C-alpha cells in the first residue's frame, strides 16, 4: 500500500512514474482486457459483467491513480528541462486516454449479441449436401444422384453404398459441378463395379461419373453434355492446370473403353457452350453400351 500511496502523492521520480506506473502498467492493462471477452468468456452475460468490472476497476480507478500520480510528480521538477518533461507527461497521458477509450469501444463491440450466435460446425457441409440428393429406388438395386456434384458427395455416396450392398447401379441426373467430385464418384462406381444410367440429362462432371460405370445405359431421352473445364474463381491460381485435369479425364475415359476419335472432341467445346453428341455416336464411341426404356 505504501507504493500505491507514494505514487498517488507524486513522490516517485517523474521518469519512473511516467515509464513504469503509467505507460508500462497501462500497456499491460490494455492487453489484459481481452480476457474478459470471448473466447475466454463464452457466455455473453458473464463477459458483459466481467468487462464492466474490468473497465470500472482498471480504466477507471487505476487509470485515475496513474494519471494523478504522474501529474503530481511533475510539480517536483526543478531541472531546466522541467517544462519539457511536463509537456511530455501530458502528451503521454493524452495518448493513454485515447488508447483506453478505443479499448473500451472495442470491448463493447465484441459484446454485441450477434457475436454470441452459436456457430454450427457442420454448416458448410450441410450447405454443400443441400446441393444434391442421394436416394435409393424401391427395388433397392439403384441409387439416384440428383443435383450438383458438390464437395463431399463421394464420401456420402460411399457410405450409402456400404449400407446397401444390394445396389448394382447408379442413376445420374445432374448439370455438373465440381470436377474432383465427378472424378471421385467415377472411381467409386468403377471400383464397386456398378452400372450407370442416364434417363434425362448429365453434363460436365456428371459425364465423368457416368463413364465410371462397368456397363453404361441411356434412356430414349437421355443427353450427355461435354465441354472444357473452367476454374470458377475471380482470381487466378497459377498452379492449377486445367488442361492437366482434362488430360486425366481423357486417360480415364480411354481406360473405360471410349474411342480415341471421340476423345479428340470431348474437350473441344468452350466452357460457355456444351456439346451433346447423338445417341448413335455415343454408342459407336463406347461411351454408352446400350439403351433402356426405363429403370429396371
């Protein structure tokens, strides 16, 4: 208590009082106020109480003690530099006051109600899963994929197949989506030795999944659409090789028995357009093995 009383009365040397009791101690206090906020105190009511107590104690009582002590210490200066030290002291007090006010404002902004809205850790995964649907037909021999090939689809499909070992085929209906997921589903279908079917439309990444089938069938109104890949970002990614990704598909298509003449055309169409080969061409090229009227 003697130390606190001596500073309050201005008995400490000005330089010591200024550097230690004001600047250093105020820096420590401004750093420590974060511990009254989330994530250190996750409950908003508790954080609000802790912040108010902290402000009253350290930005109120302690700050007044700091300022009064250094200002009283200036009154004991007798050197020729006394006026300079006094000006410097008032300047330091002013800066401390500004930073303290900013700290208080920042604390209360961090305590607004929206900062304490619970975050759903699966929100992103749920949003992706909502872009497509996986369902099993009544006969429990086919799984239907409807919608966009979004990240996570391959894993969801693999889990569904594990739970339903009677599935022998995959029915596809999609406008396309993520290249990697189209490839992932294709490899999954090939490795599980499943057949693939299209009765409506299957474009872009979906066609790769279709070609993964052991046997591939098209309905009378089916359409397969092919075009070049595109990196759908507003900024360039230098290490992303679009042609290299397309070459991987060409290799996979060839392994699945698609003719070289067809492969020379498959990525000729720009991304802004789409190529729908006719049914005879798809059958001749080995893209499809036959036609079916409806799902078996």
